[in-house]
């Protein structure tokens, strides 16, 4: 029967069209894009600029505003540390949210520990959405940066980015968003949304691993950053290092495919997610949807199955690739900080499963996953002492 991949928030398979676009740049067109004195380098440089344009088009940016990095984690580091260092004479206050990715929260806490910033971490509503009034109240004359992710990697909740962007611009504060999960899945327009800095990663939208980008606004207002890496002055001096041309070409192709097919693909993926969600809630009681249903990525479903330990459920469904939280936090033993921020207690947080439906999934995949899920949830609940305790409580 084969295995089924339902963990597309962790990573996505490289689209065959992306692989085809990349292959010539490993062999025939192998030049260094910085070596523009000969044809090999010029061909590579032209490919890089074409990809830069494709990536910019996806988020409605100017190609000159795209800075290549190794991925969204590096982009987040460059955005946060770069702003804090460059604008340190203006202020040192940074605002973020409790449900951010570790690549933002850990950076912020590291800067705070080093005494470089004063940090405010905003709580969120039980549906996963930020409180705009609380954000406005948190901003002071010393606030230099607000960082709120576009779509959450665990619960798929889409934040009101345009409203946050307007608020920040009205207050004269730089706005950064980690859009790694959003780009290519939902429309993102850096101009209309008032975004100053945006992080993205190719492997989240069917491109190769190892390459990403940071959008840096060049006007109205122009955003300045202190680079993290020196040596050669590549990427406008913001990110030195020889460019990985094949990966960049693949990144560009992945963005171009996403831009063309986003509406149709999102509708198809959403239909599969709803098929899964409705079947789960019809088959079981004591289940909880984590995060807003209305403001959610099309392919995301995060559900808590009471009286079931999430890791045991994952092990019992060995042929179905799902997860219990962020791939980047999987080495940590504690339950998801995102689910705790929603107000879930520890047992409920530990009973949660994240389903990530993607481009190549089919209705047959969903039906097979449901069959295994129903079998394992029932089996685990039958052997769980928590189930019998709950049943006794209900019978009183």
C-alpha cells in the first residue's frame, strides 16, 4: 500500500518540475554567479536574477528587495539581529507573540539575555489570533521592531497581517513576519500588508532544502540592517557567500509554480482537509480543533484526541507521516509552546496531532489515513486508564 505523507508543514517534497529546472545548473551551467567576466558566470548570474524576479513576484516585491539566505531560520536571524544592531540608537524594545517559531522566539530571548533588547511577548487568544489592542498598547517610543508570523507552523492560524502592518507603520515601527508557512499557500502582498521584512524558505513550498530569502523593504520606509556574515559583499552586502545557483533556480521555479497554481491548489487541498476534519469529528467524541477554523492554512489540521498520547498515536500509524508539533522543536521533551499559549493543559497538549496536507495528496490518502487513525485512537483509548476514569466520571 505504501506510506502516506501528511506532514507538509515540516517539509514538502521537491516538485519534479523544480528538479528539472535545477539539474542543468549542477553540471552544464555550473559557473559562479559572482564571476561575471566570462560566459559561465554570466549564465549563472542571469539564472539567479531570473529566480530573484520569480520570488519577488510571488510576494509582490521588487527583485532588488530579495536577499538570498540558507533558509527562513537564517532570514529570521538576519532580520531580528540586523534591525536591533542597526537601530540601537533609536531604541531597544522588540515585540513578538507567544506562538512564534523558535527561530524567532529563541533569537529574541538570546538578544534579551545579552542585554541588547527589552522584549515583550504578547499572549494570544484561544483561537490562536493575536490581540491587536494589546499589540498597540505594547508599542512605546522605544519600540523598534514587531515580529509576528503570517501563518503558524503548528496550528495553521493566519494572523491579521495587514492590520498589524498598518499599526506598525502608523507608529513608525519596523514590521517583520516569518512567512515560511504562508508563501505559496495563501496570497502574500508585502506592499498591501505593510510588511518591511519577510522570511521565507524554499523547502516549505516544494523547492529544495538549503535556500531561503529575506525580503527587505527599500522605500517608504527604507529598512537598514547590519549583516550577520561578512566577506565578499554579496547580496548588496547583506549576506556574503557564494550563491548556490541550482538551489536558487529551484526556489524561483517553485515560487513561479505556486504563483500560477495557488488558487486551484488551495481549493483542492482545503477540500481534502475538510474531508479529514469532518470524518474525525463524526467518528470520535472528546476531540478538539486547535486554533481558528476560519483563519487557517488550507492544508492544516491540528486536533487533540483526549485520553490518547500523541506520540503513541504516531507510532501506531507508522505508515502515515504526521507530527505532534514543530519539526524544529522535536528534540525537546516538553509539549508544544503553541498549544500551551492557546490554553491547553499538558495532557491535552500531549494528545495533539498535526496533519499537513499538500500538493500531491489524494482523497485515497485521506481515506486510508482515516482508517488507520480510527483503529489506533480506539485501541489506545481502550487501554488508557484515563478513559476509564473519564467514563466513571460521566456515569456519576
